[in-house]
């Protein structure tokens, strides 16, 4: 099969072995795969990973012993747990010490024509959600994980650091759930695009106020230091970034200001799928006199989160190496790979 392979450097292969069938797991033909910041960090040495990268995908199950899945369009949670240890028994399979992680740890990922995942990891995508929206389920689930980990009062002042792929999705999820947040970044063209989507934005260097909650989506080791500078005493910092390079940080302000620091990684897919699914919304109709007939206006379908405006380009997998190199030095939002 065709695939991108990372083995100290990224290469395009046309003869990479297809994933072999395995009991309890299904073979998925990948329709679309998204390049994210973690993939770029893997190319810089993050996790010491060797194999096919990629963990954001939508595809169709081609080989499965599970009749619920065969032939269905699916997305998949990326952590494949053992199902036997105390962590798994306690519902923490995402932290199973012997887990594999799609395209990140011990398991080939989505930058290929086919991938393999446990049946329990796969979620059928409703027909109402397009492939272009469904490919965002994994990163949107990571954004929604924030709400599962911490109670955020709606009157809290929230800053999202980072105007890239993850920062944009976190801000869209916050808005969908009724929170007011400001996105702070370094790229005027990205901030302008996010502003057109209805988000509040600001150039990060101009921030001179304190926030109740600061969410680091910068993808840089220095993001925590900036978050520490912006959070108020007894505020909360939520870390969403993973980076290959470390950073020296003065932790004293966290102690002095009694700041809560929360690491936040993968999330459950159900909330993300629910946010992406269109639902009928009845339009507002002006009040009429009893003797008048109200105009007939059809309800429209809309979703709480529509990430499709974040798609910058869709390219064939043969151009994946060039796309990854370009993303490492430029600033588009989301580039999708089309493996098949």
C-alpha cells in the first residue's frame, strides 16, 4: 500500500505492507487524514516513534469480523489498551502502560491507505456528518476533554494561547458551549481568519491582563511560561501542547500564586461527534397579528461546531512529505491527506 513512513526521516512508500488481520481489530481504508502538530513533532523526534504517522482520520471498514462495523464509515480513538491491567479496569485505558497509540507509539497510523484498530475504538459516523468534518473528530475530542476534566464557570475570563489548528478548535468548542474566550497568537492572517469565524482574537504580545483560565495550545515548550505570566492568582492553566523540545521554566510563580496546572490530552469521541452533527434549528419569525398568517420558513440544519473552514488544502498522499515540510515552516490551519 501507499504510505508515509518516518524512520529518522519522512519518506513516501508505494510498497509498504498492508496491515495484517488481527482478532478483535478491523482494517479501515483511510478516506482522509489530518496533519496535526503532534505529527510535526514526531518528525522532530517526539516519542522516538518509527513507523507510519497520523492519528486523525475518517475511513471505511473493509475487513472486520464485527457485523456492526463492516462496510461502515468510521473514526477511531487512538489509544489501544490491553484491557487487562488495573488502569484499564478503572476506566483509564488511555493511560494503560502497555497501550499502543495510533501513529504515535507502537502502532502504524493513518498516513496510509489502510490502518488497523481495535473494534472497541471505532465509532460509526452518522450520514449527516461529512468526511471533511469527521476527520476533525479526534482533535475536537481533545478540545472537549477540557470539559470532562474541569468545571469551568461561564463567567470565567479565558485565554487560548496559540492561533493554530488546536487553538482554533479549542476556541470553537468553548464558543459552542457558551464560553467567552479570546484567542492570542502571532500570525495576523490566522487571527483575521478566526475573527471572520466569529472568534475574539488578539496579537499575543499585546496582552497585558490576567485571566482566570489560560489554555496553552502553542505547541511550544515556552507556552507554559507565557501561560504562567498571564494567569491570575489561584487561576488555572490547561496544557494541551506536546513538544519534542524541552524548556527551562521558573515554577516559583505557580507556588506563590497558587495556580492549578492541568494536563489535558485525548478525549472521548461521543461529545465531539455530537457537536459536529447537524440539528434542525427553527428560524426566528417576527410576531404577527392573530388575523395574519405567519410566513412558512423552513428550518435549517446547523452544527454546534463546524471545523471545515479551517481546511487549508487537501493533497494526495504522494505529496505528503512536501506537505509536512511546508507545515513545519509555514502557518496554514489544517492540511488533509487523501491516501486512497
